[in-house]
C-alpha cells in the first residue's frame, strides 16, 4: 500500500520499483489517471513503437533501401 504525500502544491503517490520496471515507467513517463466508481485507475498509454521495435517484415525492406541509397545517406550526412 502506498502513502499519499505533499509535493509542492500537489499530492503525489510513488510507483513501486517492481511495477515501474514491469510497466516501463521512468522519470518523465506520461500516465493517465481515470476516476472510477471505486477510486482511481492509473494507466500508462502505449506510444508508437520505439525505434528498436521494427516490424520483422519491414526490416528487410529497410536494409534493402539503406543499401541501395547508401551514397545518398552519406551525402545528406555532410549537409
């Protein structure tokens, strides 16, 4: 059970470390509070896929395009 504490002009609640790790909650993560009949629900909206989560079906296409246009990418990097 967590305790509510004062943080500036607001009230705050901490997220237990194990749950924060499981839900990938870090400092700055946006969360949403929803009022329900029995209290509050905290949710962590899922954002778009992180760059490390490329769809396996798209990865070969990215590799092909990167190879085909490698000279263009190098020229753009110089700009």
